[in-house]
C-alpha cells in the first residue's frame, strides 16, 4: 500500500479518538524546563514532551497527556505507589473515565497494582550491559559484517556533536526521514522529540560520510545516573548500509568508556506478547505484531529484528490501566502513541 493510502487508513482509524478528544482538558501545565522528571529510567525524559499536564504529590511529579476523558501518564518508572494513587484520585475527581500509565518495568508494575491499576504487557525493551558489550563472537557476526561494510566501503565515522552545531543539518535530515516513512509521524509518547530547541541533557551522536550527516541519534540520561537511553533515531533515506549500526555501536563504546553501565535501545511495541498475557488482547497484539496489516501501521517486526542484531538483554514492558484492561485501553494507548496518526 502506498504511503498516501496508509495515511488515509490511519486517519480513519484515528477518528474515534479524535472525536473523543474534543472534551475540554483540565490540569496544570508546566513549561518543560520547570518539570521534575524521574531518573530511574531513560523514559523519564518523555515527561519533557510539550503539551503535557503535571500532577504533584509530596515532592513527586507525574506528567500526563489528556485526550477527552482519558489521561495518559508517561515517564513513570521509579514513581512510588502513593504518588500514583494520588494521581489516580486526582484524575477521577477531574472526571477521567480512563487513566493509563506507561512504561512500567519490573518493580514499577507492583507499585501500579498497589495504586489501583491493572497491568498488561505491551512489548519488550532492548538494552545493553555496557560493562560486557562486545562485537566479538559468533552471535555478532551479522553485526560485524554491517560494521565492516560501513567503515571500509563507505568510510562512515561516528562522533558526538554539540546541539548548536548539529541542529541545522539534523532538522532537515529528521524531516526527510519522516517523509520517507509510511508512518510520517513519530511515535508520540513512546519516543520523544529531538529536542532541538531545548536540548537539556540530551546528547547528539552523528554518523557522517565525508563530513555529510547520514544518521543521528539522541541519547538521554537514566538509570539514576548509571546509564542512558537511545531516544530518537533518524537516518537519511539514502544513507549507506550500516550507518545506524555503526552509530549505535559507537555510542555504546563511548558511553562504556565513560564508565556508564547500561544503554537502553528502546521499546519494541507488542514484541513477545501473546495469549498468556490476556485471552483477547494478547491475541490481538500478537496478530498486530506478526501480521501484514499491523506492520503496515508500524514496522513491529523490522524494529525487533534490527535491535536483535546487538544481542541485547530483553525485559518486559507493561501498560497500567484504570479501571481495567480492555479493548478501549489498547486503542487509547495506540492512539496516544501516535500509531493511527
């Protein structure tokens, strides 16, 4: 299906959410520079996205989007059950009929359940242990082949660049990258913005060929200062093979040299999900991940295959929902992630 047809399909799928979003949102807004974010995981940086509302409870903060009567909190890893419970009570008083939390990892799931949320697995996160990461060994053969091609055939080199230096080129490349994809919008509250106007603590790493920018990534802090995460990845549609692989390996090697312990490569939505997670929703999510229709909306399988090249550690990612996990929960989550835009 051509990109124009896919965009029309997404617009049709997004109509129910657009109609429901006409409700007047209620909440307090803080400028991104004034928001307090969780440092437990790199996804805490999602709380700096524009247009979010903020909830405060005994020094902790929850930042969330509103769509009609649905509240969707992001960057909640490491936030305790009392704060999440207070956030839920506040949203209910404001008239919310559905409250979602994302992403939840490990102990976060227990805190969400204690606060009154149901949870469901919605994918897996890939991450590298920088203390042991290496490109040697048989499992890395395919990755080494891509790296050798990038370095010897195309002369790709990687370096970290200051925001003010990379922004002019990176802005154009990011726009070209979006236009070249069937899904011409970023994944909303699943992946952050490049942050060109307010870099904050973001770091920018670039792949270049003869000084021409062919790919870049943004790296955000996390793991309570012991690690970082890849947020935005963008490559020129005509970038040589191996440009992104070489870039991510370069980032991992530099951060390991700085003494950091872990690098998140980000979430793969719906990976590893099945009927064991939910009798109905698990099957729906598995079909979206495995089937042709779902991969027209978003390249689930391709993203998973790409990240698997790095032989990462995989951990489950959960979505929290009140009052219950159901089909509308999945639809609202996908809508707020930008899947139907």
